[in-house]
């Protein structure tokens, strides 16, 4: 969560809300942290605020299955409340992270698996790129 707060800090022109969610039936009993992390941006079209998902993530402990996390991410991305059905996503297992573009739940990898310590520059560049290149909402 802390890394998302660092990449998506609020400014005078951009407002973000970072939420850690727990999906019913998709977390193990012994797990103390929620799997799904949804990042929403709040805009002001026509004078009213609204939020929409721009990044959805699945985070797992070291040793848990990567494919299971991808399946969960796909399900979460297919349920976003965006007309276009497009959203960025990530899977984080242990010290590895992979970024995706999802279109109605179909994941397209944007990166290979990146190491959180060894690939800091690549991870930073990708998060900045995603922030500067939001996907269409309609």
C-alpha cells in the first residue's frame, strides 16, 4: 500500500483514493491482509465528483501461486465500474510484481515479472507511465 501512496499522491489538480479491499470468499482464513487493492481517481466533470478505477491489484504472500493471483486479478478487472471495461492491473507475489492492461477482464502483460528491489527504476517508470497515460473510461 505504501508504494501506491508514493506513486499516487494528491496534488492540487489530481485526487486519488487508495483502498485495500477484501473480497468475500477469496481470502484464506489465516491471511491478515486483503488481496485486492483498488486505486480510484476523483475528477470534477460538470462540477460533481465521481470516482473510477484506474489500477486494480492482487497482492499475495511469498510462496502463494502466481496463476491464482492472475485469475483473481482477471475476475476483479472484469467487474470494474467503467464503461470501457479497461483498467491497469498488477500482481504482486512476495518481492515480484507484474503489470497488466485489462480489457473486460482479459489481461495483457505490460511487463515481465519485476523484482521490487532489483528493478526499482523499471517499476517507477511503469507507474509514472500508467499515471500519465490513463486508459479511456468510455
